[in-house]
């Protein structure tokens, strides 16, 4: 290697350090860019001459960019419900808008990938981030919850239709000795619902059946029963219907006879209950409890209340879900029903109030009727080698042969709503690298000036 080659080597060093400074400047410039991943520089030596080890001469240097897509940036909370950040690996799948003619948006045929999650609704209801990328996912039917199609997520402002009540989830403890008005500690069995004023007995002692309590017997029925759950159910059009219920114990356990405690559930035919103007309908099931207070019959976890009708409105067959162990018959000091769970699946129509993002990657809408409904599944993908992605403008990446194909799924990553991922650039580290780069650049210039002095000395020999 001669003096000229040394100068050429120094020039390659200048180029490499300038390339490094270029990356450093880009990192610093994007230190506040949402979801930005810094670009580091790696240097590779190029051997100038292939000789024996004793005659090996250092060659030139090349500088390459190295992605840091796997390095997590800090999470910053925002006040925007549709902002989201990935806590872990992975990328949001996005598309770019190509045309927007006559109110019809058209998008790029290719997918892009980004960590920039500052998504917000645009005028058309699409979720678009600050870089102009549109979030992809599966839209969900708000009524059925079934996925419809995949593409840029568009949130509709249409009214959420009403949903009629079809099931009630209920768990409670029924007191072994109910505190009815008729109960008398000196009279065994006085706490039971027996024969009513008219001589009728609406009790169902085993299995299922049907019976009613007339208006004339309403007063004596109430005296022989205790208050059950009360809730608001909904018709197909979203009309509210108040459902009032009462529990009546109709049989005490008898060990000698081998019988259990038996309870019946009744519901009122009117939303507003008065003892003199309301009839009651037996829900049609005998609930039997053994001496330990455990439900033995029915053996299922739910029963059907047939044609539940209140105020002349037939709500249809309503499934009463109490689950395994949801109904018990333990002793209770107050002699009243202790309700643990009481919900129903119906609701009236509602308008969209706000949006939020769940950890499992769903866009959820909260409506004026109090319901929260999943509207879309966000598409998140993983890459075996995410550092092999090709960086594009606006914080997006493109798939390459080095990155491999995208694998759909969170794979342990969680989506954090109301947050954005900050740039993973560390200003202090970049300043340190910049000082080192500056010194290395200056050192290379010194090599050139030294080589020039040597060449001058050589030329001066012949003077």
C-alpha cells in the first residue's frame, strides 16, 4: 500500500463518518416523531489486498444502516381514545389513500406497516394516523359481533339498533327460612306459600309446569312470599319493560320422607306492582335444594321462562342463567334473598358517544344507551426479522425478502389505548455518538493532510 492508497482509505473514512452523521442527524430530527425507530450505523472493513498475514494491510471502510425496530419506545398517555400503542413486538397494518373522488376513497393495493399509533377519525369515519396512513382490520357487526370484511377500519355513526331481552343472568342465595308476613316461629311451615284466599295453590313441587295467581289472591300471595330480583327488560323495538319477581318457598325438606326444600319463582303481570291489582305467573320450575343448601334440581345451569308477559307485552321465552352454584339455599339471618348477580342482554337503541381501544386489539364504541360494543378488530402482524423491513416515509415500513412474510396476531403483545409510542431515540446517546463521529472525521482529515505532507516531501527530493 502506498501513500495514494492511504489517502483513498482516509476518503472512505470521511464518507463513512459523514454517513454516520447523516443517521445521527435524522435520529435527532425525529426524536419527537411518534413511533419513530432510530437508525444506527455499523462499520465494515474492506480488505484492500489479499496477502499473507504478515503483510496484511488495513483497507477501506464501509458504513451500513442498522434498524432498531425491536427496541421499544416509551409510552405517552393522551386524551384521544383512538390513539393506541403496541406494548411489545409487532406492527399495525395500514394502507395509504390513492384517490378520493365523489366521496369514494380508494386505497393502495399494498399493505404497509407502522408503529405510529396516533390514529383519529377523519371526516369519513376512517382511523388515520398523523402520517396519513389508514388503519386496517376487520369490521364487526355491532349486533351479532361477527366479522364482516377486512380493509381500512371505518366507524359508522349509525344508530345501534335495539336488542330484545332473551336471557337473564342471575345468582342469589335463597334463605332457608324466608321472612314472609305469614311466618310464625311457633307455627311450623307457616313461612311456606300454601293455599291462597280463594283456595288455589299455585305451587309446583317437582319438575316443571304452569300456574298463576289471580288478582284476588295477590294479597295473600305477597304475604306468603319474599321479594325477588327486579330488572328492566327490553322489547324488540327497545321499549323498556319492568319485570318484578317474588320467590316463594313451597316445601320444607323432610329427611324421613326424602324430600328437599322447594322454591318457586313468580313474576308480576304489571310493571307497577300493587297487592290488589296484580296477578302473578309461576315461572314454571321447581328449584330443589338439599340439606346443605345446594341446588339439586334442575340439574342444568339454566331454565326457560316461557312467554314472559308484562303489561300485555310478550317478551317471548326468556332464558334464566344461574350457572353452576349460582343458586343456593343457605341459612340467612334476615330471611331475605341475597342477590349476587343480576344482568340481562337487552337494550334500547343508542347513538355513538365515544370510542376506545381494548388490550386485545378491538375498537369499542360506547353508546348513549350505556352499551359498549366491539366495532372492529385491529390487524397487528409480526415479522421473524423486523429489522429487515424497508423504511418508507411517514413512519411506515415495507416488507422485504429479509423481513419475511407477515404473521397475523398479537403474539403476547398488548394494545394500549389512549397512548402513543414515542421515538426510541435517546438524545444523550446521539450526542455522544455525534462527538465520536466528529473526532473520527477529523482524524481522517489528518491522515489526508499527513499524506499530502509526505507527497510534498517526496516531490522536493528532486529540487
